[in-house]
C-alpha cells in the first residue's frame, strides 16, 4: 500500500500537466504490482547466488542488483505511461492512421474557426468542445491537428484542468497560407516533382481571399456545428 501511494503521489505531482487521481492510481497499482514481482525474483536469485562460494557470490550480486534497478524503473515508467493512456484514452490515435493531408487541412480550418469563434465569445475551446462541434471527426485526429497548429505557432495550448487551445495572434494577422504551409509543408526539391508541388502549393495558398479567412462571425461556415446529442437536448 505504501508503494502504491508513493507512486501515485509521484504520478500526480511530478508531471508538468494536471493528472487525474484515478489515472494516477491505476498507473501506480500496475507499477507497484510488477515492481513487487521483480523484487521477489531478485530476492529469490540472491538466495541462489548465496549458495555459491563467497567470492563468486559477491560478484554475481552486482549485476543482479543493476538488473533489478533497471527493470524496476522500467515498470515505474510504464506505470506513468499507463496513467497517461487512461487519462487520454479518448484521444488515442492509432499509429499509421493519420488521415490524408486534405483531411488534415480541412480539420485545421475547422479547428481554427471554432477556436477564434469561442475566443470572440470569451469561451474556452477544449478538445471535448471541439469533438462536440465536429462530431464526424475522431477526438484523436482533432488533438493531433490542434497540437500541430500549436507547434506551428498558430494556436497556444493551455493546461487548466483540461487541455484547451487559444489563438496565438489576432484574427486579422492570420493568413490561410500559413495554415496551408504548416499542414502540407513548404519544402521542395530541385526536381520536376518539386517544381510541380511548389506550383500546386502556391495555387492553394492564393485560393482563399484574405478577407474570407478567418471566417466572418456571421457567415454560414462560422456557425457552430450542432451534434446529435445537442439536438436531443
């Protein structure tokens, strides 16, 4: 019990984000259980080593101790990963299923529309709120694109209880071409394919007029999407 509580306190207060109590508890139970199993094996092997003569037994105890420390810390860190997985289970994104660049670009514009609209209304844009506004998208996809926008300096990520996003600059300072370059990239090679891709990107960057982005508050595209749950309520 003491080990579980110690690991739980570690998982709650050491990370630089807020960790929920139930997630830290599950991770602590997992880590403590396997840590005790490894400790039992370590003591069992130590007894076996003690049966040999004193010289070789002393040398053999050193690598066993190092292995125990290594494996023990591995399970402690695995418990932290489990706590993260439990807390963010709805945002899990399977590897190799990131969607097409066109889908990511579409989602990026939708996320920016929601963030700027909520910011204008003095509301917080959490991942859960974005998932409700865009019921056709997976929360993991929304989180991935939102983090990409934050990494590119277009949004800021905040950690005040729940993960939320706010604009990094006023709407009038944001251009659609910044989003296109961030999602599709802007690197090209001195080849025929590189020249073609550069022309396509330039055409995409100039396709949206400056006055049309971000969406005006009264435009149909800027209106929030109502989910099926909201309609039932």
